[in-house]
C-alpha cells in the first residue's frame, strides 16, 4: 500500500463499526486527484463479520467535496479536519455496506472480489 500524505495514511487504516459488528480490513487505498480538485478513493478491503465468511471487495468513493482538498493533499493537515474527513469516509463506507443490496447507486460503488 502506497499512502503518501497523512490523510491517505489515516484513511487507509482498518476500522470497525461503532457496534463492532463489522470490520473493514483495508489492504490498499489509492487516491486519484483530478484537475477540478475532486478525487476518487479506491479501496481494496476485506469485510469481516462474526458468523459470516470474510468478503473481499473493491469500493470506489468519488469525492467531490472540495472543502477537504487541502486535508487530502497537505503534508500536515489540521488534526480536527483530518478527523472529520476520516469520520465522513468511514460513515460513507458503512452506508455503502449497509445499502449495497437494495440501493442501485450504492451497488455501483462496490465490486466483490474473488
């Protein structure tokens, strides 16, 4: 995993849901930056749930919130803003996981890996 900025390193850390029922083990994160100041975060991860087989996924999160560009690219982002960004991305990942089975938009964001 090649994570360059502090934000990329923070976003590439594995995490669990608040209730501890689902763990997202991140094996890779790539961040593609675009001239219009948007980005795409592409994760390779394993989802671990007690009583279920582990599932490997690729999850792609388009990021068009330009207010966080400085956090994504800074060599020393403000800690509070970095924490906000990480929280937002984790929340969106959890929402994708919870809704991918019945929400077409969410389903398009993920691809199950063998």
